[in-house]
């Protein structure tokens, strides 16, 4: 069978159709957009969930497109055989009937306002250039000089703040029709500005751009805006009473971003990969937009592409490598005890409850704990289990949606916590280990575990890995895990480079009962002795060997030691 290629990274609708990539049909979204008749619609969805492809689809459907010489191009054939063609003549009558302003700010991430603004200016200037054929019309004579300034990037900042309004007037004058305005990734420059420290300057520019272009624009037919986060009306959409906001909580348009369950099953079947469906489900399903179960489309496509070539391909977190996880890192950096408990609950498969705030601004993200959790919910890190209202306040119960996102938390979060520990002075712990000072060891280990989180069910492997990592910095010593010795396998060996120095065997035990800690620590010591775990060290020439039994319960431990001297006696 001659399979269609999978559309990895394809965001242009015409390229998708003309090159015959596998396309999951989202064109019925056009009908719903026309039915709702909203003047301005803001769609918020996580990154890599098909926003740009859908925006491109809208452009090709509505635009009366002409080249720079004014020759009209007919894009209607792109939609042959797709869902919108079944909608009826009243919807098909809108094909190719409007002048379209299409702006995308996806590449406006720069380290300063000057450079970020310059990138947005370039995007706007190129849109003027795309429509430059209208200058040949006599009706455009009075606008020609300013139009050319905008196209050549010679206008003032105020000119670009009102650029959507001005271009709309020019296009309406030429076409004698109202204009469709499409703006993709509107919040990328805002998030970047917040991160880089020029948020207020960027807010002022975008507010002026949107107010003039979307609020006070008599030439506007309708507009669609795409982004990841709904930013409050007070910060960007001031006075825009005709704004229809569609977030992941809304039932409208729920099926048009990401893949539905039946769409993923059909894709797996098409590529003869029905056996891979359960893996895809475990790793990339779990989102709920409105009432619709949704898969991450980017990751589904990436995984199927890899697994088609290699049937032994293991699933991985593709979304983690393409989306910005800096916000999760910030969560870790700022995490207090309550936030740590929430992270641990999520990693254990549990849920957290937060108050829903849809209209936060970027500079409010860290004002309250719930703001950051909300940001992560609306940008794809959590799935809503349920929501309810109490005394006019909306609450939601959230959980991690799938294994892909759990990887981000389970692996990257642990990495970031370990990075936090790098600034900690570990010498007191090292000195205590070498001096066999159990009280100081307990205090140091307990303090460290209090600062970190657990991402497994606090089993022995978790503690083993953490302590092994903590001890790797002891100068002049090597840490060896799970080495064969005597009648079994010890947990850790602390081996000095010089055999004249003392070596250590460490065994871990875990209990869920705090009162059992001392007994478990003694049990660990007996196990080392009974199974002769020290034989590996003795065979390697070490004469002085002490034992450590360490028992854990939650984030607390008890350390017992059998020193070399007591072993001799």
C-alpha cells in the first residue's frame, strides 16, 4: 500500500493538501465559526495542538487571494472531499470572498523590546507587501505614500500600533468588502517579554494594536486569534466587548484542536499499527477540551512516524522537547512545602484542587499559588477531572494527563531539584559519613529530603538513587551500587581510593510506620552481616569496613552504624 506521508511539522494547509500528507479533517470548524457569528474569537490551546494549521486553513478558505500582480488564485480545490464541503451552499458561499490580514508572532522571541518589536514590525510590513498590488488601484492613491512607508518599515511605532486598522481600510477600499483578521501566536511576544523583563512595554504595544484593529475598526468583518493563554481583558483587550473566548474549558470547538479518540484509532489502522494504539493512548491521550477526549497531535504523529520504521521503537516525550518547560522549572524554584506536596500527589497518580482563574496576566502568574497551577492547566500540563462552583468561585480537580507529561515531571523535575542541591554545602554530610556520626547524617539527609520531592512511591529504589547521588561528591571515594558480594547484593559500597582508609557498606530499608524506623535500621545491619556483603571489599584488599543501616519513612530517616571496631570485637 502506498501510504500518505505523516505531516511532521507541516503547518501550512495548502502544503498539507497539495503534497497529500495524512490530514485529520478539521474543516467543519469553519461552519461552527460562521454559525457563532462572533466578531472576534480568541482560541486558547496548548502548544503543538494544531492552532497554526487551523489558522492557515481559515486563511485559505476565506481569502480572495491574489498575487503581487493582482491575479486571483483559486484555492477552493484544497477543500475537495473534506467535511466543510458537506455543510451546504450557505457556507460554501463564503469561500474566497474576503480580503484577509494574516499575522503570526511565533518568531518574536527576542532578548529586548527593541528587537522583539522589530520582529513584529517585520511581520506586519510583510503583510503590507503581500497585498501591495492594491496600490495599482486609483482608489488607493491617497493611501499610497503611507502604505509604502509601512511596507518598507519606515513608519513610526504609532503607525504600526494602528497598522491593522490602516491596512483594513485600504483592503476594504480595494475589495469593497469587510476584512477578516487572523492573528496567530498572539501571546508569544507577551510570554517572552515577561521572561526577559520588558512586559509593560510589550503590553502597551499589543494593546494599542488590538484596540485599533479589533475594537475601533469599522472595516472589520470578523477576526480569529490563536494563543496558549487567555490574557485578561484589562491588559490587552481593553473595552473589547465583542470578544468571544474559547478556552479548553469551553465545549464549543472542542474537537478541532488535537485528535479525537476515533481519529487516532483510524490513523493507527491506516498505517497497519492497530497494535500500537494502547501505547499511544497511555502516552499521548488524557486531555479534555470541553467534553471531548483529546490526544496530543504532535506526539501521536511523531511516535507513529518513528514506530513505523522501527517496530521495537519505545515511546518518548516528544512534547517535552518542543514546548517551553521553563514555567515548570520556575514552579520548582519557587516551590514551598504545600506546592511540593501537590507535585508529589500528582506524580503518584493523584489529583490537586485549584481555584480557576482564566484571565490572569503573565505578570500575575507568581502572585498566588493557584495562578501558576492555572497557567500550567491551560497550557497542557494537566487534565481536568471535574469542576464545580462554590459561592461563585469555580474550582477544578486536576491530574497529570498521561505518561508523556508524567515524564516531564518525573524526570525533569527531579533534575531541577538536584540542581537546587548543587548550591548546598554537602561537606557536613560527607564528614559525618566518614566519622560515623549517625546523628549528623540523619539531620543532613532529612534536611535534604525535605527540600526535594519524591516521584516514585517512596520505595527503596527511590531512596537508593537519591542517597547514591548525594554521596558521589565525597573526595577520594567511589560509590558503587548493587554490587555482588557474599550471599547477595548490597545497596551501596563507599570505597576509598586508598585501601588503607575505611570503606562502608550501606543497606536501605523502607517502612510506612514511623515507629518501625529503628527496627528497620537494625534489620539492615543484620542483613549486611548475615549475607556477608563486605566480602567484595575484603577481596579487593580493604581491611577496615563499617556498616550503615538506613531506614526511611516518607521524608525522614534513621541511621544506625556498626563501626569497624565493634565488628572486630
